[in-house]
């Protein structure tokens, strides 16, 4: 198969997918958004638990990089919050 034939075939597949009424249905897109928000919230819970574990580790084991690791955990939590906010606004 020539490259131009592959390109034409892929364009036809994209055209068929973009005209699929299910993919443009507001109900379907609502379910997708709801699922993404739920996954984002689960990830946010994970980030909170991770930060708590970092705090417990820093209390148990005193190291010179404890502050840096805690800062990385706080940045991770902040990014997780931003992701959830983005998913809610999207």
C-alpha cells in the first residue's frame, strides 16, 4: 500500500469517527467528563496520602533532604489540585 493510500484511508476513518453521533452526544460527553473528574479526585486523594506519608517519613528518619522531599510533595499536591480544577472547568 502506498503512503498516499494509507493517508487517504486514515482521513476516511477520521471523517467517519467525527460524524459519529454518539461521540458528539452531550450525554456521552457528560459521562466522559464525570469519569475524568472522578479519576482526578481519586488522584487528589492519592496526592494527599502521599504528602502525609512524606511527613511521617520525615518525622521518623531525619535526613538533610527532608525539606526538599516535602517541597516536592507539596508541589505534587498543588499540581493535582490544578488538574482537578481544570477537569471541573473543562
